[in-house]
């Protein structure tokens, strides 16, 4: 009997789900494996990031990051435009709208900067 028939390790040293080829497991099984790899002492944000990235290809993650950062930047520009009009109506409301646009701009910038790390994470989870 060979090592493979006796339950030995397969290619890459990673156990796969029973009945599936390595790398072809369903998404929910990939997410479970990624959560187990993360550990119990991980923060909520780390768990949510792992949930968003697990089961996706690096190309899908790259497209997702680009799409989200584009929408965040567009929303920031739109809110800045709305802020100009609200300044004529009420200074406090205009200031709040401008602060919200700056927050969205910052989030889009941070997402774009961390996109390569998310793509690397998706590659490591496959």
C-alpha cells in the first residue's frame, strides 16, 4: 500500500478537504481553513479581512480593491461637492460633510496602499 492510500500528506504538505482535489475545495471550507490558520487571538478586523479574502483568487482580490477604492474616492469627491453647497446653507453642516469626505478619501487611500498585502494574503490562502 502506498503512502497516499494510507492517508499520507499530499502535494505541498497541506491537507485538503476529503473528496476534493487540492485547491478545488468549496469556498466555505477554504474560509474555515483560513480561520483555523489565523488563530483564536486574532482581532475582529483580522477575522473580517480573512473572511473577505479567503476563497478568492488574487486577481479577484485585486479587482475588488480597485473597485472599492474607486468608489470611496468618488464618494469623497461627491461629498466635497455637496459640502460646498451646504456651506452656503449652514457652516456646521458643511464642516461635517467636509470631514466625512476627508474620512472617505483617507479610507480609499489606505485601501489602495494595502491592496498588495491583501493580494499576497489571497495567494497564501490558496
